[in-house]
C-alpha cells in the first residue's frame, strides 16, 4: 500500500495559498516594512494550517521555525536568523506550562484527581444539582496544577460524570440522555472555561496572555500568578456558582434526586482503598506549589523569599521525580507537555517578532483609527473591541491560535483608545477563556464531551452563546468593581 503523506492536502493548500497571496500579491502597506509583511504572510499561513488541522500543531510549528530561519525575515545573517527562530524556547512562561503539564500527570497516575471527585460527590451527591456542583468544584480545585484544560475536564472529570449518568441509565445510545446526562455533560464542560480563567496555570494559553500584556506595556504590567488568581477569584466564583443553575433552568434533568450517586462514589472510593503514599506525596506537593505560586513566602519574609513561578514548577517536578511518584519515563511519555513547549515556542516567537518589526503597532493603529472615528469614547470603543475579539472565536478551533493572532493588536488598540491598561488586560484575559464556551470545537475539551453524545449540536451552540453573554457580564461588571477595590486600576 502507498505510504500516506504527512499532511492534509486541502487545508495545507489553503494555508499555503493565503501565505503566498499576502507575500507576493497584496502590496506592502505604507508604514510596514517588507520583513514584517513577509513574516505576517508566514504567520497567517501557520494560523490557517492550525485552524484547518493540516498537520499536528507541533509539526506545523517545526515548519514555522524552519521558515523564519530560512527566509531571514528577522535577520539577514543565517546564524542569527536561526537563533531568532529558536529564541522563545528559553521563555520561562513556556516552560512553566510544559512542566505543569508534566506535574499534572501525577494526578492521573496516582488516582488523586478521581479520588477528589468521588469525595465531593459522596458529600453532595444526593441531588443531581449537588452532583453538578461537585463536578464544578473538583474542576476548580484541580485547575491550578492542570494547565491542560482538556486533561482536566475531558480526562479526569468527564469519565466520572459519564459513570454517574450511566448508573442512572442515562445513555444517549438509549435515548435517555435527558434523565441527567445532558445536564451533567453541559455542567462538566462549562465549568472548564470558568476554571481556566481563574489561574495562570489553568490552561496553556494564559501565560501567552501574560507575555503579550507585558510586551505591549513595555513590562510596566506583568501579571503574576497571585495577581491573576486574586483578580479572577470573585468573578470566577460567581460565574461558577451561577452556571449550573442556568443550565438546570435550560435543560432540567428528569431525575432530580440521586441517592445512588453517594453510594456509587463511596463504592468507587472503597475500590481505590486508603490513600497511597504516592497520593499523599502528590497532595503535599500540590500544597507546596500553591503556596509558592501564591507568593506567600514573599508576604511573610519579604522580597528575598520570592520564588519565580517557573522555578516553582521545576521544584514540584523535582520532588515528584525524587519521591518516585513520577519517573523519567513518565515525563518522556507526557507527549502533551513536549508538544506544548514546541508549538508554544514557535507561536510566541512569531508573535514577538511581528511586534518587534512594527506590524502589531501598525495594525493596532488601523483598529484605533477605524473604531476611534465612530466617536464612542474609550468605553464604547473598547467594548466593541472586546466583543469582536471574543466572538471571532467562532472562526477558530484553537484558543492559542486565536490569542496569538488577535490579542496583541486588539489590546494595543484598546490602550491607544484610552482604556486603563490593567483593566483592559484583565477583561481581555477573561474573554480569552470565556470564548471557549461557544462551539463544539472551541478548545480541546469540547470535542471530548460533545463526542459523548449527550448534547446535540444546536443545544451546544445555544448554551454556549448564553453562557458567553452571562460570563462576559459577570467579568465586566463584578470583575471591574472587584479590580477597582483591589486597586488594579
């Protein structure tokens, strides 16, 4: 049999065509250097390939690195061009996410993640709404150390949710999904974007947002792990509290009382047996990571006790390796982490040089002039920018691709239109996670849960849009008041 080629021809051809059209056919606009325009051509081609899934995102990123090096758009000296292409592999934020993904493997390997889920269901699982809140709470607890939101929502929590639904004979193949499975699946999913918004380490693109904000403000604003967590605490908790009630109102489960869920959870805990030594070690390391990421040593002992967030992640991974909770083979097999480091580095590199070459400044100026001419003031103008940024996600199948393509220009335009830098940064950051609610392809978690068949496509999009509006209102209104109280703007 003929060997398959390593790419999908149609999306690859579309991505290549877009890149070539920008490079050779569309004239370089006034105020933009040819190097910046050519890098934009490659960037658009890469984003199009990611959206079209022409190849795995890591493979596309390797090609992007090669193209930047061989074309010399950043430097006409081959050695320096190669160094530029690889420059983001030294970015601490990228390694923070990569190492945190490696750490999160310990939750799966030890069974601690599932144990936490069954514990809460055992406490509050007598009613279907209680099961839903238990799933949401587990999502929230695991979020700080699981930067793969797909692993958290799809790999840890979704199997628990399906087991509970099945125990009540709620099965889409039998046409009984309305018993409780539809409701629980929607809660399972919509807890994921909210928890992702609450911690820098809750989803892989968040550190990219931190990096882009720092670059746009010449490092005047650098959002730390603790600053982000405190900022998102109140609006995130409100959103998490309201979300199951809205879904309950939209799609009430036929089964309201679930006494069997408690027995089911306790039976699963009995099967797991007492906490193992490795689970206890994992729990302690989890606590150490939270203490260090929250900056508690600095609060107690002053600046001399500051521990860099990426250093903290390496401390956690080191402890897991030394204790034997994880082995080096486990780390080598954590393909998601190495894949994330690769594609994250490539996309951050391209975004960085688009900024350095002046393309982002030019594009944000175009946005500023277009929206500023409407005479709406900074609040109206930035509201329009925020809505356009969020709902553009209907066109994206990758949160990272969306953020890389649009965040920097939209944020810079907002600043130019007069938005308070920290306020607009936090609104854009929260919107970067809220947009995950919209479609069945919005982020990696969505196809996992949608694919289980409990929710139809129309229902998914309906709930997604409603939740996006509700969450946006919560973060804009409650968030803005909370951030003012905290003195962030």
